[in-house]
């Protein structure tokens, strides 16, 4: 039997391949455990890993073994209580190997397998099927933008793409390979003929044979073509899609007096989840944080989540500020604009129609997607009723309701579910 010993030096992550194989095998169990972990922990703790427990019964390996085969009779000795046809009584609770209660003194079991998911692995499972919808420029929705890039050389192509230098290098290499043996033989024959001539045997039969051999070798070398069609090389160019990944995401949060601490907490968790999702999925994306009560402000991330400033409710102030920022800093010809808004829906009656008009006339024509979540509203509020008209009129607008912390993840997945092409 052959035995192979791998003596290659192991790197720092020498078990990475086995770990990835393990993660692929128990993908369903891990995804289920990740979902349970999300529902039981704070969203702010998503930035770390997680301990995953897999039941021992799921770790069993399938095995093959040879059966005894044929028909045979087996006698099991030691039975003094039963004969054929007797019925066995059900064991008392806790006395059998599968019953509950305290463990047996001599019984053996196997603990569940527990391992640690790293932050990157946890986030990978968490965001596995999420993506911002319609991540493409409006003007390139039908015809994707591509660039012609060089991709090496090919042996067949357009004559206008003929690469002379590369072709000559191929020809030189081919001639050297095809004529190396004849040239070596030619040098040996010429040396032998010169030695005979120095000995005064230039007219001998051996000298004549060497001259014929030299003439034959020179003809063979001359027959090697200077350049052949096999030598021709053409510059190859391919169409490479240019990703349209330059995007700006606007986060609008209501911090008015009607938004109590619990509602603010739900809104903050939703945006923290959104922030983690964006920073994980897209490298080149700018986030704009806008918090509003009667007045809207663009703030930094820390102030967006931690500031305790409060007041009345004028939702249109945030939409106006968003519109002005887009026109000033994010021209729609170069940027994909996305927005997510969180509020309890409690707004001045006269301001909600203005919000609808701002969305339909100013905001949605500039954006790719706008998501609205209404928090802890038992009955639809004035803002929800106005936004319902926006949803019916535009496919770029989506709205959902958040009642509890447990609703954050399902609603988020529904708003940002990856579309199947």
C-alpha cells in the first residue's frame, strides 16, 4: 500500500481548508444557529463572532461494512423471562437510556459540538442573501457599461491586431528549437573536416563524405522558415463590465418627542443593521445620516445614534435637506442614491401631504430606492396613509411596519432581499 507524506511547510492558517469544508457541510445548521443568535442578542453586538452548537447526532459519519449475507439462525443466550410472542412492558420513566431525569452512573453520552464563528464568518452567513436592490445606474439599466481591456495574446485574430514583436519572438524561438540539432551536427562535421585537411587528407573518401554531410545539414537549416503562421500572435482584448458601485445611502431618523426611548431604540437598531450590511457588502458607498424633529440636521454617525436632542415633528424638513444634499453633492449622472427612513408616523396633518409631494416630485426621480419603516404604530398614521399613495405610484418605494425588536430582521430582509434575475 502506498503512503504519501505531505512535508510542505504549514502556514499560519493551515486548517483553513478543513474549516471551510466543515462550514459548507453544516451550512443549514449554522444558518439556523445564526438566525437564533440574531434574535437573542442586541443588534449592536453583530460586530463580533458567535459560538455555534451542533448536535452530536448531526456529526455522525456514514460508514460501509460487509453484512453476513445469506439466511441464518441466531441464538441469543441469557433470556430467562420471555418466549416468542410475549409483549415487553414499557420501562419506567427515567430508567431507560432515552428517558429524562438524572444521568446513569455507568451510562455514556456525547456532548454537542461547539465551535466559534469568527466575525467575518458570522457576517457572511448573516448577509448571505441580502443586497441593495437595483444597484445599477439609471441610464445604464438596459445597456451595461463595458471597457475594452487587454487579455494576453492569441494565435488567431484580426490582422490589425497582429503583435509584431511577440510574433518575431515566437519565430526566433521556433527556429532555434528546430535547428539546434542540425547546427550542433554541422559544427562537429566542420571540425572533423578541418582536422582531415590539416593531416593532408582533404581528398580522401572520408573528407568527401563530410563535405556531403555539411551540405545536407546546411540545406536542412536553410529549409527552416524564417516565420510561420504558427508564430503569429495577436493582441487579445475582451469586454470587461465596469461595476457601477458608486452609491450614497441616506439614513433618515425621526427623533421627535413622540418617539419614546423604545421606538428610538428600534430605529437605532434598524439603522445599525443597515450600516453593517452596507459596510460589509459595498466598499465604495457613502452614508449620509439625517436626524429630524421640527428641524433636520446632517450629523455624524456617533451623533446620529447617541444624541438626545428632541422636539416636535416635521418630517418634510428631512426630505428637503436630503433633496438639497443630493443636488449639491451627488449628481444622479454619477451616483446611485438610496434612502431609508424610520419614524412612528406621527406627523403634522398639514405636513404629511407635503412629504408625499416631495417624494413623488423631488426625491424619487433622483433615487434608485427608498425604504420607509413605521415603528410601533398600532394604527396607520397620517404619514403612512400618504406614503401608501406613493407606494402605489412608484416601484422605487417600499414600506413596512416594525412593532417589536424581533421584527427588525424579517422586515430588513424583506426590504433588501436580493432579487432573482
